[in-house]
C-alpha cells in the first residue's frame, strides 16, 4: 500500500495526509483512533476518491509523525484546535465544498465532542465505533498507578492490552498494522483521563446537534468499545437528522474490516443525500 506524503502546515504545525480530486462534491476530515495515524484511512479515502469525495486525514498529537511525546496530550482542546486548523486548510484549498467530520474509535469520540462545540464548522458528523465506553479491562493496580501518575503529572506510558486481531479480521490489514513503526499501543494517564471524561460527557450529557449525524458501530464482536453506549448516546442525542447502523458480524475497526465495502456504501449513500438535500 502506497500512502500519500505527509504534509505539515508551517503556520499551525498540523500534520496530515490528503487524497484530493480536482473538483470534489464534498470533503471528509478524518480523525483516527488510539494508537493509529492518518495512514489508517487509505482504504476509505481511496474508495471515496473514486466517488468524487476528497479526504484529509489528521495525525493527532502523540501519534503518527507528530513531534513530541508519543501517546500523550494534556487536553482534547489541543486536538480540537488542530482539527479546526485542518478544516481551515480544507476551506482554503476546496472553497465552499461541504466538509464532513469523520472519526473512528477514539477519533469518533473526539469528533463527536468537537461537533458539539463547533457544529457550524461541518456539514455533518460520522462516528465509526466511537469510544464512548471501553471494553478493555484494567485491574485496580493499573488504575491506581495511572491515577497517581496523572495527579503527579508524570507522563509515563501505559501499555494498552489490545491487539491488531481485535480490530479487524482482514489478515492483510493486520500485517500492515504490525509492521508499521508509526503504530503503537501506549498512552499516558493524562490522555486516558481525557478519553474517560469525554466518554462520560457523551453518555450522560449528549446534548443537541444541529447537523446531520451518522453512527456506524460493530456489534457483539467489538472487543474494544461498547456499541450499546453509542446506541444510548444516539438515542438521547437531540438532533433532527440522526441515523444509527449496526453491523453485527464486523469487528471494531470498520474502515479496515472485512466487509468494509458495505460500510463505505452506507456512508456514501448517506452523504449524497445530505449533499443533494434529498429525502432522508
């Protein structure tokens, strides 16, 4: 798999990849999950490029080719700032084309949180397996150690207990993840705390959104996040235009999973209706 070059905006320091067509119908701003990076979106971006939709994928701080400590951020506000900066880059390069914010796993949680704060920045929100509630197990000793590190400000990396095979059944994707030196499964207590707090806010105070929202989740086979939490958030979210789709047989990483073509097709149909203002 040959990925497009990584770009770095000198003014903001934002690191991203771009899959662009000359005159797109719409643009996706893609936010990856924990341990991943912008290259994870290659298959999705290639599919939509063939359907006249450009994609810009960010490397979140602490991941991919961003500088600084790996697996760390003090606050999601830094992620929000970088994503909005990339949205400005998209507007400069693509004009008034509608921009849809898409996040997977932790990226879905971040995208949801940002869309609530700045809904006017995007034409719609798409969350793939959003990490509103984790299914990963942490023993009390690890929880206590993480808590102590957090209150002391110690940026010690904690190894996360998930594997590539828990994300996807696609053997080629598993091989790519395993040999990719930009992939890692570590996070600081500060980042983990941000994930927990954002998940609580989403589950218990989902609030309202005035943009179209699409939730796509795997079912019982998701070993990383709880799809029932996403269903609860969607149900309680006050939004005029929202849709929830569950794929019972698929694993967590819908953008890299076997059967992803169905997921991509559902996204394409949903986006085209919103672009054209068709009946939902």
